[in-house]
C-alpha cells in the first residue's frame, strides 16, 4: 500500500534543525514516508543539478511541509528566489497539500506590520514606475526600512508575502515546543476523509460543465451565422449541430453498479429538418450526403420523420439494411434527424436487446445540446 | 421498454425475427426538457454538498 510521501522543506538554520529531524523521525514512525535533504534526498551524481533534483522530489511528494524561521536561505540571483521558495512554488503549482509552520514571532510581525508595508510599497512602486519592482528592489527596501525587524532576513518577509497572496494558511511554530504530529495528521486524515466521498459528485459536475460548455460553444457558433437572403441558413445550423454529434460508445448498465460497452456508433454523417404543413412533413433543409424526400405524409408509417412527429417523442430509429441510427428530435411542428452509422456488429436482434442503451447513448449524449438545438430551431422557425 | 417495428406500412410490436430493411424504434422514456431539468437539479444538489463539505473540511478548529 502506498505511503504518504511528505517533503520537508525549510532553510537549514540552527533553530529549525532539531525540529526538522524530530518531524522526519516521527513521521516515519507514524508510517509515512518523509523526504528531507539531510536524511534521504541525494546524494546525486556530480552532473545532476541538486536544485532540480529537490524540485523533482517535491513534484513526487503528496504533502509539502514547510517550516519558516528567521533566515531566508540560499538566494539564486538568476531565479530571483531562494531554493526553499522555489520548492514552495513547485508544490503550489503541482497542487500539493501544503502545510506551513511559521515562527510565531515572525508571523506576528508579518501580519502586524510588514505585510501592509510590502503591499503599500508595491502599490506605490507601481504607481511611480509603471512596473512592479524586482525581487532585489523589494529586498533592498525591506533591508533599509527602520520599521521592519532587522533580525529577520528580508527574504523571509518576501516569502511570507507570497504565501499570504496565495492564501496559504500558516500554522504557529514555537521553537522548542514539539508539534503533535499524530494529532495533526489525524485531523488531516479526518479532513481528507470528508472530501474523498465527493469524487462521484465532482466527476459528474465536471461532465455537466463540459456538456454545458459544448452547448454554449454551439450557441456562439449559431449566433454568428449569417442569414441567407431568403431566411435563416438552415444547412449551416444543421451542420453546426451534426458536427457536435461525435462517435460514441453504447454502454449497457446493470443497475447503478456496473456497465459494459456493447457497441458503438460513428460520428454523425448527415442531418435533416422537416416542418409540418397540413397533413405532411415538408422538407426544410439537409446537411451532409443523406437521402431526403420533398415531404412525407403524416400517416406514413415507414417514415421516421412522420413517426416521430406523430409519437410526439424524441426517438432513435434503426435499420439493419442501412446500418444506421437515426436520432429524431421533435420540437413543436419540427422534426430534426441526425444520422449516425451503427457499428459493424449491430443487427436487429442486438438493437432489440439493447434499445434502451442506444437511446441513452444517442438521445442523452448531451441533453443540454439537444435542449439548446430545440430552442434555437423553435426560435428560427417560429 | 417495448420495441416497435415499421414494415409493410404498419407499426407493430417487434416480436421475433425482423426483416433487414425494417425500421425499428423505441420511444425515449424522457424528453430532453425532463433530462435537462433533472440534471440541473442534481447539479445544484451536488454543488451544495461539495461546498458544504469543503467548508467543513477546511474550517480551522
């Protein structure tokens, strides 16, 4: 079973050495997998860049644990950041769980005065220079300001400011006081356990968002279509709709627990639109290379257009001889058909067995899209 | 759900083997409007649950 990999980061300063060592030992005893420079990170071959290696290790960790004391650490001029800061940026960018402990007196000074001073400095600098200051300029200003505690490395303020801008919570760190790691990690487990059951809801919401996004994109495309001299460009409308009916799988569900793929259908190759006029369904437009009739009698039992109108229900029709699914959508006086080739292994017997799954796959592929198409067609043809 | 077949100008329940050129269909149980309404309702409930849980899980005690 995988263990929680915890990257322990901090400046290697005297006050934090014991704390880091204690944390490393205790976390390992608790069954986790701590990673720390002095203990089990490196050594690497001479050609390997140790900073890159550290950042790699952060990327592989599950949790990023950062201790902040009063020293800033090794500053890389080229990056304008310290190694510790770069490790934090890497953890933040990779979406790791970040746990920060900052020295209580440093934290108090930061939130008491220094944070506001940095905010004001940045704003004033922007106003006067029209650009943000470089890190070196911020550090120089912090170094020379009499109101900023001088026993703390200016880079610490710069780091804490970045943490606060990113809304990273900072726990108190009292040097000499042991952190109760079992309780701390038990709380973390409790919080994580509350969120894990949300997996299904989050995935489902992601699906809904993607479907809504697709419907919105279709709406944008339809809104930008130029009408023809004699009315709406129905062919372009049908093309926009049909091109979104991509190939898909047909899945058969066994209750709410499990499903299996029983076949598929290809991307839509054509679409037609009909409108009722008297006792007939009159052809309005088509898209793609599909057969069409000038009109169908409403009582024509061989026409999926007329049948859909009469049933007043969205329906998928299937013919084995043409190996085709016809998704038929009724709205008001109109019937829209989308033609999707059935996979090679479909026949009448299989359709009868899995017709509900076929409906689910084609009719319910994106209900937002279908709903939108109906609204648009209703508006255009009203 | 019943499957219907259209052949020889008539619609009937599809029972047994059907000719290859027959038109088969089974009307959908729900309309797209119903599907969208149900999905939007589920989306709303799901969002509330996620927000509530995250609020509890991130609350500092």
